[in-house]
């Protein structure tokens, strides 16, 4: 499993791993890597600010290239992992959107764990429906208070994620799930990520999906 993390994510990583250990009975490895500027490194394309004054960049392609060409090969060699090991990419918020986006770029990941993903991102809903993702399973989740905001863009997140799930669930041969969590966007991030990865691990073990 691979997860891009920012500073708040790092602080919750130990709790996330423990929650994963408690939730699944299959072996796993979690490789987390740091993103210093999420708005740039995890954003698929340029977009105007949604909150505050920080615009979104277009560094997602470079981050994906780093994962595929550097991170995975080095980790595979360093830890003696089999080349056929299925890879799960996941993350929280903008990292969740990044994980989703990669499924439209590559077939490298057997499952996507998108916890409270930023599916309100400008032009994402239309982009995602242009083609099917190249993965076997997609997990989505959202807090039941996340759309209750004065921000007009973020207030669309419920409609966006429901539409996204409806599309994914309509695709033959793709396992998809949408789970509702209690609370707003900033609560229980460790548990939400753990549940996302746990679903992916369990689903892949059930359908026997290799890389």
C-alpha cells in the first residue's frame, strides 16, 4: 500500500497502521511518502483557489512518475517484495483525489483507497466519466457533515461523490464502495484511511486480484 502524506497525516500515521492491523487478517506493507506542497504535488491540473488564496498546480503527473519509477522499484528491491505484489494507492482529501486520478493514467494499482477525496475539484466529475479507470477496486468515503459548509465549491462534495460512485458502480468488472462516516472533513482521518485501505485489502483478497 502506498500513501502520500502531509504533516497532519504523518502525525496520525501510527494510529492508522494500528487500526489497519486491528481490521484485517491479511499481511500488508504501508509505504508512506511525504508531500511538502499538496496543492502542487497532488493536483492533476491547474485550478483557481477554492479556499484562501492558494491556487492548484499540476504536479500530480510528476508525483505519479516518482511512485512508479523510483518509489516502488526501490522499495521492492530493498524489502525483497515480489514483483507480482498488488499495489494499493490511497490517501485522504486531496491525496484521495490524486489516488483516484492515477487510476485513469495507469494500471499499476490494483485498488484505490480514496478517503474523503476532493471530488469537488474543478472539472473532475466530467473528467472521470470520459473513460473507465484502470483498476480493479475503488473505495470512496465521506463524512456526513462535509458538505455543510459556506464554501460553494466544497458544498457540492456530496453530489459529486454520489455521482462518482454511481458511475463506478455501473462499470462491469469493477468493485466499488461508498461509505459514510460521522463528522466533518477534519475528524478521524486516521480511522477513515484505515477503513479505506482495509476494504481494498479485503476486497482484493476475496477476488484474488494480483497486480
